[in-house]
């Protein structure tokens, strides 16, 4: 189409019947659009495009748009492969992925494996046994909006080594028992806003990993899942640095956790300046969690080093829990400091259930306002020596 900035995949040979392989047409449309400023690659509605593992890379002319109004579906063989990702997007500036369509990873092909088999495979081979649906790598000033991402074999949407990320009005959906199907996964990524979205999966709705800072999550619904998590951090005695995380005005329902921070024993570095506020929980096992003894294997060796956790605020957290209102299990060698609890009101989901007390271990800070149950006031006062120790760990991250 001479002198046009619209690149319809059908005009590049795509069939759109969900059976024929449309990967070559997709790449051809991308290659042509990449050379044109403000170009749009169109996958029109009412068509289903079967796409094999594909890499869509730049650098491209600025303001490129991938408009998905139809359905992109993975071959069932992708879920069983050793790939890290199915749709790999990298090296772009000023890029938008949007549309009213669906991206389907066909993960149900591998979800029927037993949990014990899954743990064994993950330990032996790592999580490369199943691919992420969409990964954006080294992308700057990118927006993902309106699309629906479903049935991922592993993580649904991943941002890696990127900056200036906006996610809004998207839907992510996989069954509650689909293993390790995180909704949105962030690593080494800064300046992120995730808002007005609906995420239901078999793991963390949003997972924030090392190297992330200035992340703002608000007006999000998480159901089902494992809640919104910072970590696990420090695996294999690694350095982990996370700072300036804000989670506000979210609802977490039918989940393992509400808002949590989890670190492996033996790690170094720090998590600091994290705020969880205006969080509504419904039928959540444990709404408030800090776990510095995190282990997703059958057994983990005890270590004395830990990723330092400081300046964490929980404000206006309310709703119902199934097991315990709060579990703060901090490290003996590196206690949590600067924890603030303000106006927390949590009740058992089952009225006949005997309320369980909140748990605090090596957790230091202050509580204010309404606290229900009263056991939420279990924080201890910090010492000067402890504050100095925390500062030395914060300095390892060079904020």
C-alpha cells in the first residue's frame, strides 16, 4: 500500500483461519511497518491468526502501533517446548500494543501435570520448560492497553530491562490451578504504571522482581491468584534491589495472599519505600505478608544473610481472610524495620471460624489508628544498632 501507514497482515499473505501458519505474514508486515513513522500493524477482528514463536524487533521508526483486534493463537506445541517466550518484542522506543482482540497461549496443554511433577521439573530444568506469552525486552516508553491475554503456559506479560511502561485496561485470564502463570512480571524495569485492569491467574497477579523502581499499581482487580508480590528476591545468594513501589486502590479476591514481600534466605541488597494502601481483600488466605524464609521447593537450606526490608507501609487494608490476618516472618539476621500499620480491619471469611492472631517475627515499626484484630499491633520498636545495619544494606544498591 504505497504512501500508507496502515499495514494489514492479511495483505501480506495471512490466512486468518486459525489453522494455516501466519507467522511469515506477521513478520513481513512488521518489517514493512518498522520503516514508516507512526505506522500501524493491523490484525483485524473476526480473524484468528496461528503464529509460531516469533521475534518482533527494532529499532523501528517512532510511534509504531501493533493493533490486535482479532485473535492470535499459539500452536499447542509451543506450550510443551523449551522456549523462554512465544512472542518476543525487543529494542523499541515509543511503541504501543493495543486492540480489542485476544492473545491465546494455549497453556491448557501443560496445566494437567501434577504439582509434584511440576516442582521436580522446575528444580531440574528451571522455568524454561514453558514459555511466557508476551515479553518486552529493552523497550522504552511503551504502552500496552485494552487487549486480552489468556491461557499462558507460564507468565502472561513480562517487561524486562525496560523503562517508561504503561499498562491499562487489559484483561489477563487463566484458571486458578494453572501453575506459575503470573499475570504481569516486572524485572529490571523502572517507571511503571499499571492501572484499571483485571487479572486472574494461577500465581502472582503482578510480580515485581529485582532491579525495579518507581512502580505504581492502582485500580486493579486480582481474582483469582496469589495477590500482588514483591519477589521472591535474593535467590542463590544474589543481589536484589527494589525501591519506590506504590500499590493503591486494588481488590484482591479468592487469593493465596493479598499484598506480600517474599525473599530467599542468603540474598543481599534491599527492598525499601513500599506502600500498600486502600486494599480490599475478599476470601484471601493471608492478606498481609512479609516472608523472608520464602522457599518454593520441598526444602531450602537455612541461611543467615537476607535482603533488607525497610520503610514498608500498610494503610487502609480491609476485608476477609481465610487463615490469618497478617504474617510478618522476618529474618533473625536482618529484621524488617520501618514497618507501618495504619487503619487495618480484617475479619474471618467464615463467621463460625475461630479468629487467628496476627504473627510478627523480627518485625519493627509502629502501628496507628484502628487495628482489628488487636493482634495486628505486634510490631516491636527498633534499636539504633538495627537502623545502622539496615542503612549499610541499603547502600549496596546505590539508590
